[in-house]
C-alpha cells in the first residue's frame, strides 16, 4: 500500500506538470490504462493520482465517457477569469512585509530573464498571492492558476505582446506599486474576458481535431 501511495504521489506531480505545460489540451481524454503502461505501474496508483486531480478540478470525470481535461464553456471561463482577478486584487489589498519576495528569481521582472510567458504568469500570480501569508487565499490562487494554465497555453496566439504585458505587471510587483498593479491586473483580465468566445471556439476546434 505504501509503495502504491508513493507511486501515486509521483505520478500526480508529473501529471500536474504535464497539464500546466499543455501536454494535455482542454477537452482531451486521459486514459488510465495508457498512463499505467507509459509509467510502468499498476492501475491502482494511476487511479489514485487521477482522482486526486479530479478533486482539484484539474480533470473532469465524465463517468462512462472517461476522464478529460476540463473544456470550459464561455460562462465558466468568464467566471474563472473573474475569480482569479478578485483573488489577486484581494492579495494586493493586504500589506505584505517588505522582505517577502525580496530577491525572488521571477521571470519578466526588470533586468530578469524572459522565457515562457505562460509559466511566468503562473509564477507571478503565485508570488502575489503568497506574499500576504494567508494560506487559504494562496491555495485558491494556486487552484485557479492550475485550471487556467492549459487555457493560457492553448490560446497564446490570440494575445498580442504577452511578454510586454507580463513585464509591466512584474515591474509593478517588484516596485510594490500596488495601485498600478491592481490597474494592470484589471486590464489583463478585461482583455481576456473580451476574447472568451474566441478562446472557447479555439479550444473546441482543437479538441475536435484530436485523433
């Protein structure tokens, strides 16, 4: 039993990273048998890992149709963007100690490295939520971050100049200019809400093209 739990925990972490990286697209079916074969483990730890992800909202259980990466409707995606915005604005209202996050190696900060804007967005939003030291808030942002990661990965071509947008947010965060950061976060999420119909149509099209 302990060995199964260890294998399940390892697979859970690998699948979570795979979902964030875009290996599985929204709407894609995830087959437990294929995972068991791929990772050379028995079906039991695979089921444990998958249903842990189901509990976190990162995978949907469609009963007879199996397990799928969530494919959000327009209403659900707008709600998720609204929720993330509200959580981040709440984090910005809490005065964090000045030493929190000091020297943090985040991408897209002034003078820092550039790279993957999807990963950079996850890291920046996580840092903003972690700074107040309020665990329930940080946990809620992590869950929303994880749910949005595959969407961000799939819709990259729809957003103009994401690097510059993220760099501006990072600059406001590094300077602890919370008024500018709040305004930037509102603008960031407003842009994405306007694109919701196109994002959902793109995700549906990609799902339908899957073999």
